[in-house]
C-alpha cells in the first residue's frame, strides 16, 4: 500500500509537471494557449478512446457540475456503467475521474500514467488538463463504461474535452466569467460555450438571458443541431422546499396538451439547483431519444440520491455553517437569495477567498451590504488573491472584519465571531470552499 501511495504521488508530480493553465496566473490565461489540435493528436495516439462509449457533454458558467452529477446518478440507477469526468477536485485528484460515482483507483491511475508517457513525450506542449482528459477517456474505455458524462473544463470550443462527439450537448447557465479567455461580453462567452455543438447532435439549453440564448440558438441552427430549451420545450415549477431538500414538477410542452407531469425530489438546495435538475432531466430525455434508454423511475431515484459538495452545502444546521463555491456576481446573488430563503433573520459572518482573475467588485457589491463580519482568506493556489489585498479591496464597503490567510484558521475564527446567533458562510472560489470543507471534515467528520 505504501508503495502504491509513493507511485501515486510520483504520477501526480508527472501530471502537474506540465503547464496547467488552471493553476497559472492571469497573464498566462490567453486564448493562444488553448488549441484542440494537440489534444486530437493525443487521443489519436491513445486509440481515440472517447469514441468507445456514448457521452453527454456539458458546458456552462455555473451549474455544469451539479447537472453532470444529476445525469450520471440517474443513468447509474438505470443500470448503466457510467463515467463522470469533472474538474477541479474538492480533495483528491482521482475524484475527477469516476465510474458509478467511485473515483479511479490510485493503482489504475499509476498504470495509465506509465502507459501514456511515450505518447505525451511525442506531442509538444500538451497541458496538464489535456493529459488528465486523455487519462479519463482512456480509463472509461478500458473499463468499458456504457456512457460518460463529461464536464467542460473551460469555455467549450477549444476545451480539451471537445474532441467528443456526444449523443447530446448541454449548456447550463451563462454569465460573464474568464473574460480574458472567453470574451468581454455575454454574447462572446455564449459563442465559446456553443463551440461544443456538433453537426446534427441535439443541444439542451438551460434558461438564459435573451442575448445568450440568441447566440446559442443561432449556433445550433448553423449546425442543424436540434435545440431543446429548458423553460420553453420543458417547463418546470417548484413545489416544496425545506433544508431536507426540494421538489419540483416538470413536463414537456406541446401543442397538444395535456402532457404528463413528473414530480422530482432533490437534496441539493437553492432555486438554481432546480434549474440544474430541470436541465439534467431535459438532457436525459433528449439522450433517451438518441437511444440511451432511461425510465422516469430511474431519473426520480437518481435525482433524489444526487449529492454535490460545496454547492449550498449546509455542513451544520444550528447554528448554520454553509459552504458554497459562488465565483461570480450572478452566482453570489443566487447564493444570497437561497440564504435569505432559509435563514432570513440570521446575521452573516462571511469567509471569502477568490482567484485573482474574478469580478471582485461585482461580487462584493452583491455580498457585503448583507454581511455582518467579513474574514478574507486565501486558498493555497497560485491564482488565489492575497488575503490582505482582498481585505483592502473591501475597505469602501465599510464592513467590520479582518484578513486570516489560512482558510481553516479563517473558518475557526468565523465560528468564534458568529457564536450561536449568526450563520457562517464560506464562499468565493471553489479552492477556498474545498479547503474549508476539508478543514471541517478533518475536525468534525462528514457534517
């Protein structure tokens, strides 16, 4: 066992020895650093493993991980062997590559890394994410998965995952994010995300602002890709909500009603998770029409079981402690609305850490007027904004608080400040949320 752990660490060292644009500073996040040609060469050298299984391909600014989790769990309930490829991880690298929601065994990862080394050496300028994506596809192929649910890493058009030809492409909620790479307007970002659309392959689109919807619709039309819009072709409405979960009803709209309505229950909280689940439902129904058979019962059971960490995750209810990776102003707004729904009377002590390339002023404008005490922190990540700089940037909002660089220490300080009357919210980057989640679980268990 110790030998495997050593080999595993060496395998990770090898993977991370390549350029990793998710871990570099903003100066390196330039469009010219993203190019599908080398990824196509890489998967060709591996035998094009991405062609050995059906797939659902999911892009978006927010909600793509939760949507992927809903799809994967439901497909597993339907009896399929299901791959799930997501990023980044919350604790351990192998979380990124799962089969039936179980991470790739470390021994398998070690063997695959050794196998791909000659191919990597033959292709100049491969990146860490491209290598990870090839590893994921190769693992799914070797383990003979029936279907894989694959989350885009960044953007869509030039993302390493875009060598797939899926049975359905999905685009979740779109916001301004990663503007240095994807564009300065929502239309430009929508065009990049719509780059996952393939000729004739159906597309499912989550509810969007009109300008984003128009861009995706035009891209689908150009590719003769049938478009299903959640909120139009599939209509949904919430039914009930509590800290134990929420229910909603969904049906396919039709010129010949009445249509059958399905009532679904999910554990994930927040109105945005109903939107994600509705998008996943539509994706599964479209995939079913493409030959991926799945029953309503499997969808119901799968959705009810689906968990997804650091997304409005209430790790303690009384007094409340919430961890949520809201990393842009729109996501912060939705998070705040969810908190107001459940904890309207609670003052809010916020632990906040963010990557340096994010829309800080917009996030602060949504969050700080509702914050009783702010603790700025910094994940151990190269792109993380310095905690003291973050605290200085909060100055104009005149919120009491402090900078505590270590995320775990910041969380414990927040608990002290909050006492029994306030709630603690950890938010900002996924890296800060993940660090807090690890610290919490190491001290208190699963939560």
